[in-house]
C-alpha cells in the first residue's frame, strides 16, 4: 500500500506588504504512522474486502492571501482575504493486484474551496453584507458572488484495458483537453482502442455551469453572465430580474462529443474532435424592457427551450522525424485548427516547425491565429470583432555547460473594421467636431449623424495593425551560482511595452545558504492615455537557508516604484518542509 500526503500553506499580501509562508509535507513509499492510519481508514471505508490490494494517494493544498485592491481613481477599495483549499483522493487498482495488460479500476476525486473572507467587509454608510446581499442602492452588490464557493473539480470512476484492451470508460465529473480547449462535464466517456493504431471516444452528459450545485463557470463558453438566482424575488430587500436583466438563469446544459485519435506510432499523433453543447431554460434577450403596446405591460423578451450553446469541430497533429533521408536533422511539425459551426468561422488555428541541431540547439517558427467566439446566447455575437495573428521565429542554444540563451522575435497582427488611426476623428466630425477628442469624449450612439457614419461600409474597410514583439533570455552558471537575464518588447503605433530584469543567485556552505537579487526596469506608453505612461523600476533581495533536506526557508524583500503608484513594498517568506520516512 502506498499513501502520499501533502499540504501547502501560502499567506500573502496586505496593502502592498505581504508575508508568504509555504509548508509542504509529503510521505511516499513507507509512510509515517499517522498517514498510514489515515490511508488505511479510507481504504477500510471504500474497500473493506480488498484494502491491502489498492494503492492510495491523498493530497491537500491550502493557500491563504490578504491584500487590498484600489480602483485607478481611488474611490473604491476592496478587501480580500482569500483561502484556497483543495483536497484530493485517488484509489488505484480496485480490482486487486495489478497485472500489466489486465483490466484495472480507479477512483479519483478532487474538491476545491475558494473562500474570500474579505467579501462584505464593512464600509462607512453601507449596510453589512453589501457585496452579497442586495440593497436599494445596489452599489456593491454582485449577483452570484459567494464568500466560500465549493466545487468538485473532478470525481470519476474509470476502467481500463477491458475486453482484452479494447474498451475503457470514465463515469462522473471529468475533464476533456484537446484542440477545442479545456472542458469539464458530468457524464460518461467510452473509449475503444483498436490494434490498428486508432482510438475512438464518445462522451456525453451535462456541462459544468456557474450557479449549479458544486460547479464553476470556468469551463463554459464566454459571453454570458450566468448564475444562481437564489434570493431573487419581489419582496422588499430582494433583487429582481429587472434589476439585473443581463444576469441569466443557470440551467442544465446537455452536451455530447466524439473524437478519433491515433494510438501507437510514436512519430505521429493526431486527434479530430467534435463537441456540441445546448442551452435550456429561459434567457433574457434585452437589457431594457420593450415599449408597452396598447393594452399590455410590455416587458423583457426572452427565448425558451433547448437551443445550441456551442458547436465546434477541430483537429490537431504532431509529427516528429528522426535524422535521415530526406531530413539531415531531427524535425518536428505541429498544426491544428478549431472551427465554430455556429459562428461559421475558424476560431483558432496554429502551426509550427522546429529543427534540432545536434544536442545543443533548436530553431523553430510558429504561427497562431485567434478569433474570439462566444456562447450562442451571447449578445457579443452581434458585435464586430477582429482576429489576432502572431508570427514568430525562435532559437534556443546551449553553449557548453555554463551558458545558454534563447531568442524570439516576430509580429502580432490585429484586424479591425475601420482604420483605428482615423475612425475616431471621423466619429467626432460626424457629430460636429467641436470639443470632441477621439478616445476621450463620450458620444451618444443614437445620434443620426453618428449612426450613419459608423454603419457606412466605406468607413469600415478591414484594417490591420502590426506590432513588433521580441523576447530574450540567457543564463550563465558560475559554480553553484547562476546569473540570468530576461527581456521583452512589444512596439507599435498604438504604444509600447518594453523592459527586462537581471538576476543573480549564489549558494554557499554546501548549498545550505542561498543569496539572491533581481533588478528590473520596464517602460510603457499608450498614445490614447498619455496620463498612464510610466517607467517602473524595482528590485528584490532574498536569502534562503536549507539546514537539511527536509526543510528550506527563504525571505525576500521587494521594492517597486513609478510615478503612478509611488513606492510599493512587499516582504515574502517561504517555508518548505518535506517529511519522508
């Protein structure tokens, strides 16, 4: 029997000054008596007849941080006191003794508690609980906000190598990760692996959605504000639907998908994926009520019934060729795309190649295309939005045992409808121009002249804006120390970001004592907001001590300064403990 137990604790940040402590306990192989008793107790509950045959893994992580967030205008300050707790349990080989190629059964569960005890901190002139309890002002109330939300990250039972290796399954809450992105659902997956280097997969169930029991909206499509309406009503002191018409009801979302994947040859891997998700229930379609026809009360139009939420198809492949005809050096190729069938467009595509030169160098090129797409119920489908394309070339070289460096450079292309250099001035001219400053003045979008200008096709030709991008990194090792350099730049007509940092770390006394330092300098500018331009300088000094292999302690002092925030300080303390027996 194997049991692993790990606990992490982090504490950080309070008004620019923070202390971070991290404790980690691990037990692997023969465990301490307490961990063994805990694992045996879990085994006794789950597997009273086969406790000695199963393997167990128990993990717990705790992260705590305290800080304040102030708006750029200084009139709103949010207190945050966050506790992040995860707890995981895995039980392997439920069938008994593990035998290669034979059927195996496993259970895996992980819970996540993301509590924030800074929510609802009292403010002068505001009622208690103003962030999670509705009041007549609604100034700080956020529908769906919870102080201590608990969700099940995943919880499933799986079987492998069934039917002589042909069949496998998962049942419960699970993840899918492929060219369509990370996704989570409650349901079942069936997988067939053939001896002909092909694997087929089908799955179905309910998508994880914000507002449902023990769920999170982390995996649903963008563009919808959705959650539980518990506490909403028509009584005094309750929020109503008309107060927040864009806050949509959380309803079950049926989903299904399928994939075909290569299995076997090591030089190639490809996967074609299809997934469809449905919306159910009621969705409000307007932010404001419709005018009331004679004899009616008007109201908010809504759509009901089952309808498509997302419908996507994608393919990705990786190929690796060893040196030899027709290639003189090892070569790697990758590529893929995702097509949004609802929006009838390619939402993202990528490709790349890299060549390995000996054991110490690699050269590569990459291209990436991304166009935002949204849930089919989202109003953002009606707004124009452009794609971003990134093209880069890169190299990484190791020079001997001491020095290595990497370089990356290229361009990022942004597409828009209308030239961003002239469109703003054209809007000002359409409403008279006097006292109108592009990018700063507010214009009533219903003005006839403005409507005519913005909708005229001749004023909305597709335009491309190009930014140059670059990154550099290097390391030089001196005995038990290392000097590092990192730099980045993104430069274009719309502004720039550029800077870098220089770091040094050195160990002494048989690697028990460590000293470190880092200095950074960054500059940024935005022509449309010159008041936010600044140059920032910062430095970090740190010292660490490792008295034994089971313990490591480190303290860091950080000081950052620029004209926007003045001076900010942070103290970070790190404590790592490993217990193995």
